[in-house]
């Protein structure tokens, strides 16, 4: 009998099983590969001290970070990529690197740095799921972590330069969305009829951007013009998460 696999992750809203991109990547991959995850949603009884979910726990292992969790699942024979060619495997790595370099900074900025979004949507949502008094501290710490990650990804000098690179962050993200839309075309998934690791990453990055209702929505507006990417998100939600979706 397989060892139990428990995934601790941020929960859902706005029709999503999780509003957190990295949690969504792992949840989607598990669905695609048939991994029997028990999902444990972070709530206000949570005992973790940092916002470093998702975390996969087994009898013998604790694994964090999506790439490491997916590698662990593959070693347990839960592989969504077994039908891919070597070239498709290489393409997967290239596209994931592109997503993390070009799209992730804008997703993080939309959630954690854009002040209207952060104070009206992101901070209240996360704070309501974190136990007091950590709820007063952790969202701000997560915001700073997102800002540092943006700056690290962009290779930019200190914080006061952020405003100067915001326009470039969003330009890069829109170009990345256009590239993904062109690559997907009319296909159901990025490599044909079956979802793979790349589909899990694209879904994880796009679905919160697509569904969460923010006051500042410049990247969301661009995404909603790319109907095949929206259909891609909707299809995965309807096919794999219909019974596990939380309310906003």
C-alpha cells in the first residue's frame, strides 16, 4: 500500500481550489498524474510560522517548493510526462524557466506589491486564514518576500528602483502570455490531448490571475483577451477540480 501523501497548501476562492500559484501547480500536477494527495488547507488553526506552503508530507519526508515536490511525486511513479518525447521534455524546462522569469514577477506584483490589490484583496484574504497574532505579521512578510523575489528575478538594484521597472515587468508578462497563447493554439493542452508538467505550471500561474477579482487588473485584462488561455483554465477547473472548489 502506498504511503499517504499530505499536501499543506493555501485554500481556494473565486472558483479556484487555491488562490496561490505554487499550491495550484502541485494540486494540478497531482490530479494529472493520479497522485493520491490528501489536501490539508491552511486555515486560522494553522501552526506553521511562515508562508512557505505548499509542503508535501509523507511518513519519511517533508518536501517544499513545487519543482522538488513534483520530482518527489515522479520518483513515486506519479508521472504526468511519461508520454513526452525528449524534445518535449526540454521544451517543458524552457517554458517553465520563461514563466518564472517573465510572468511570475508580474503575478507577484499584482497580488503582493500593487497597493490597491494588496490592501483590499490579498492581505485580508490571507490574514483571515492565519491564526492571530501571526495574521498581523505574516502577510506583510509575504509581501516583502514577493518584492524581494521580483527584484531578484529582475536582477535589479535596491527597492527604490522598483517603480522604474514596473512597466517592463508588465511588458514582459504580456509578451509571455502572447507566447503561451500562440504555443497552445487550438490544442486542449500544450503537448496534445493529455496534461503534463507544463500544463500544471501554466494553470498554476494563470488561474489566479484570471479568476481573482482585483481593483487593478491590467494584466488580467490582457489575459482575458487571450480566449484560448482562459478556456484552458476553465477546462482544467471543470475537468479536475469541479468537486473541490471553494467559494470566494
